[in-house]
C-alpha cells in the first residue's frame, strides 16, 4: 500500500472514531526515520519504509493533534514553562505544564491506541520517564473516561482549550444532518 492510501485510511479511521469528518491538513514526508509531528495545519511524517502499521498509527496520532488544534485550540502555559520546563524533561514535577502535555499528548495517544491497539506494557515501561509520564499517564486520563466523555474532554476542557464551545456546535451540526 502506498503512503497516499495509508494517509487516506488513517484519516477515515479517525473520522469514524470521532463521529465527524474533517478537511485534511497538509502532509509532508521527510527522510527522518520513524518521526512525526504536527504544527500549524501541517503534519510532517518521516520515513517508515515497509512499516505501514507504524506509519498509520503515527498519522492517526498527528491527525488527532490537528483536530484538537482546530477545535479546542490548546492554550500553552508559557509562564509555567519557565519554572517547570527543565525538571519535566527529567520526568520531575506535577504542575500545569505537565497537565498541558498530558492533555495534548494523552488525547492523541489515547486515540491512536483506541484505533490501532494498545502498545503494551513492555513498550511503555521501556520508554524514558518523560514519555511515560506525559504520553502514558496522559492517555490514562482519557482511558478512565468513556469514549464520548473522553472525546468531549479532549476537545472542550476549559482549563486548556481557548474555544471550548466549538465542539458542542460541531456536534449539534453533525447530529442535525
């Protein structure tokens, strides 16, 4: 399967999971192996070779960031970054910066694991402490909620979303159509 098909499949799976469709962001492929990130309406995806499953999982994760950014517009806690940033790199701290990263990365990780399957304890207990604390523990927050509640929390949380009403408007439009 080519990358264009994998991108289309990842988008379709995410749309089915969320219950609404969305326009695709720009997807750029680069040569860094096993890499992906989202920023400003662009998903950058690295080289995955024959690892199509991992590519699809990474795309779903980054597309989840895209959706959260478009609907919720997460507010980065710049002031907290000054005090909490360095310790958090070493997995130390429980402040607002950690909460923000758990909200953003936890949401995307929870979605990619709900769609593509749980990575497994062996994987999670082998990653650096920062990744465990941000990605795994963040996803745990969403796992404890039901699917509907977790999606709503990830797209409407008043602490971290600039526009918490946007998702409710979108849901109203989707239901009425």
